């Protein structure tokens, strides 16, 4: 499916290692289904609950959807015979059915933090009420108290968890991962992708593939496209995805005179099609608005970029900014004026030597630190350690150091 596939990719690798895996999750397609149903995906038993959810929903509607899912999934999870419960969040409410199931079956729970909640929804204005903020922070502490170990997706997330009172020794840093086989550069795929788009041809291509949500700030690409057009650059930008702000970004692009001139749009793609896009791109971007709470994020598209061996373009601060800067694998343009960004981008995207060196550095990072198979092995070690009563090994298993 489009979007993040972390749970699927980790689960199928655990199955390949000989484990039995059940996933309890939501089915968001509006196809008339009612009630729980089950499928098998790559050896994983997936238990689906039809539940409306999308980026187009208001914050209140999304929070209600989270609680609805938590309520219904608690009994489903508790009915499955397991040795360990692994809860992956966002949102924090996923801890409710997980703790219930773990207590019911008298097994340990491991909690994975994919975003810093409740800091993010508070920063975005989703939790304005003081009592709701208090309740969210208490839920966070409650989730940690009932966890034998915690997985953080970045060093910054780990720091946030430690600040909430959880032991550093019981936190493993296992970021989003690079699928190094699937995303390896494919010249045939590049030729097909470019050949099927007359507007592209041999022009340098900067791509963005992800959500058009408020936090992503994809409107940045409109400003960048306008600055590139003013420079008479032949660089084009392709935005692939969907979300609440997609139509707004398209409207802004039309008003700026860049729509289908040097800024193009395509609907979201399934993960299986993404390697073609990344093979065709000259550089791949990850975009977010400038919020301190966002700097600990672990964006999938960044790791896909590394796997594809392409230079990374990011416009925010934090650990990824430091990764790009220290490993010379792209452009980290945090708080850089847009005209200066356009000038730098125009320069490096026409410099074959720079592109080659940055791309090679990206691929080395992907292979050394973010290979999906390696990180799945770390997750397996962590789960086994928890079952053996040695949760304090988490920090040694995955310390979160990622510099070549």
C-alpha cells in the first residue's frame, strides 16, 4: 500500500527468521466492509478492522478514530496466543489495546515510538485543551511504565523518552530503514520512467514522494520552483502523493506560474513503484515545516533516497540534517534563504562529480547503518532479550550511532 511499510517489512523478516507474527491493524479503504477479517501477507496473519481514517480528517476526527480503534482492537489482540506484544505508535492510544492484551496474556510489551507524542500534536495545535494535554502526557508515561523496553526511531526520540523518565538502557534506536535490494539504482527503470513523461526527458529531476499534510510543508516546493524558474534553470520538481493540502499546493503552483512548467504532480504510488521514481530522480527530497518537535523525525523517504544511492535534499534541522552534513550525502538547507537554495541546487544538480560522490555516500550510509535486514535483526535481538528478562540490553543492541 502507499505510505509507510515499516510494520510489514519488519514482520515479514521476523517470519523468515522462524517466528509467528500476527498484526492487528485498521483497514482504511471505504469499500463497504464491516467487522474484522483476516488475510495472510508474506506469512504474516493480518487482522483487519475497517475504520475510516485519512489525512483529510480534522484533528478531532483523527483522535476519535484512534480511540475507536483502540477500543475494538483490545479484545482482538488479547484473544491471540502470543509470547510478546509489540505496539508501534503513532498514536499513543495504540498502547491501550497493547497493555490490555499483554496483561491479559501475562506477557511482556515492547513499545515503539515513531513520533514524539504528545509533543507533535501539541505543537501542531491538535491538542489545545489543557486537560487533554495533561491526559496525553499521562498516557505517554503510562505506556512507558507498562513497557519492558522501548524502540525509538531516532536519537532525538530516545532523548525525549528518557526525559519522560524511562531508562536509557532499555531504549533501542532502530530508525526507519533502507530497502537496499528493492531500491538499488536501475537504469532500465530510469529510462522507462523518463521516457513515459514527455515533460521530463533528460532534465535534472528533484522529487518528493510523501504526504501533503500541514506538517510536511510541501508548499516549500512551489517557492523553490519559482526561484529556479527565475534563474532560468532547467531543473524540474516532481511531487508525488496525496493529503489534505495537495489541492492548495497545486493552486499555489498555478498562481506562481510554475504548474506543469517546472513543477509537476502525480498521485501517490504503491511502494512497489517507488524504486522506478527514485532511479529516475537526480536528487530526492524530504520536506517538513520548521518545528523543533519535527527534528527527531525518521522519514521513510529519506532512507529510500539513501538506498537508491541518490543525494538527499532536506529543509529542516535535527539528526538528519547532521547526517547529511557530516556524511556529505546531499544538501541540508535548513533556514537557508530560498534564492540561495535555488542557486546551490542549480549548481550541484549540474555537477556530475558532486552528484556521483554524494550518491555514493548515500548508498554507503544505507548499507552500513540503515539496511532493513540489519535493523530487523536488531529488533529480533531486542524481543528475545525482553523474553529472556534482559531488557537492559536494548541500548547495547541498537545504540543509535550513524556516522561513516
